[in-house]
């Protein structure tokens, strides 16, 4: 697993994730009769960006698709879809390809969780606005855990599902005001996917509190982020804090979050 953070702020969209990939290896004894399992972490990016700045993508969960590291498979998907008509078409195409390939990969074995977000901007009611699609094979999130994991994948746009009351020509102009209001109150709109989300939520809250305490008592200029680069630093700080939790309390081989941070973003088109 991992931690994947998706945030929509007045300046743009940000995806951030840690780099640890948990791998399980089978080791034969010298005589070849005894097999042991060992787990460990390697590092790979879990967030990627279209080279033409049309979209960004991030994942949490399964680290391999079609016998390739998941980021390589996604990179190849980007290459096959540099241009696309709209995010609806792109997301459903990814859902179909992922579902078909994972059924081949898993065969008769039980399904493992895979959660993917794709984000970008497109025109809606004559406004350029964000869209954040969510593709996953887990239907239930309860107390920070995923349940109902199947071989079939769901695809929808939770950004617009959340703001559906504003999805008409007369109200859509309020979307950016809503996004700004949430960001100004240091509660940016977004999603997070990964392991132990209840713990992550508490750690993120503590980072926000620390940010405010530093601003109020030490550095007045250390304020709530006001631009894309400042938001990226805050997200990095949050992921590093969550990584420190696993490095402190979990032994090697079980440090499911860590290994550094990757962040990609798209500016809100003017």
C-alpha cells in the first residue's frame, strides 16, 4: 500500500505520494526443498504527469500489472493516450484495460486492491474547471480500511458528484469560490487513498495544527499556503510525517509508507 494525496486548490491540482513499494520474494534453500517468504521495500514513483500537461495520474495498491511495475504500465498507457477527447473517455478506457489485465494477472487468485485517480481541467458550462476521476476495485471504505475488493472496477468522478448541486450553467461559476474558501480555511478539497487512513487523517490534522502554531507563535510569514508551490511543500511535509510514523513503529519489510515523496501538479488555466 501507500499514501496518495489528491488536492484541488485555487491555483491548480496536486497529486502526491510516497515512493515505497512493498515486494514479497520467495527464496529457495540451498537444497531447493524449503521455500521462505521475505518482504521488503523498493522505491518507485506512484504519481505521473502527461508530458503535454493534459492530465496527472496516481495510484495506490497493486505494485505490478502485466508483469511490469505499475508505474511502467501506467507510463505506457499515457504514451498510448497522449491525446484524448475528454476525461470521461480516458477514465473509462483505463478502467477497461486495468480490469481486463488484472483478471489475467490474478487468474483464480483473489483480487488485490488497486485505486487510481486521474485529474485535469476541461470545459464545463463554458468554464475551465477541474475533474478528478476515481477508478478502483474496492467498493467500501470503512474506518480507514477498504472492503468489497473484487475483480471488477468502478469508474466515476467524485469531484463532480460532491459538487453536483452546482453542475449547471447558472451556478458553475461558484465552484472556484468554494475551492478558494476551503483552501483559505486550510481544509483543501481533495481525496486520499492508502493504508490506515484513520491514522493518516490524524497525522494530517497534526501537521495543519503545527503549521498554524508556527505561524502564530514563531514565523508570521509561515501562513496557510497561498500558491501552488507552497501547497506542494505542505503536502510533502504531510507525506514525510506519515512516512516517519511507519519508519518509527514498523520493522524493516513492513514500512509500507516511506522512501521519499513525488509530487506532480497542473496549474489552473486562466
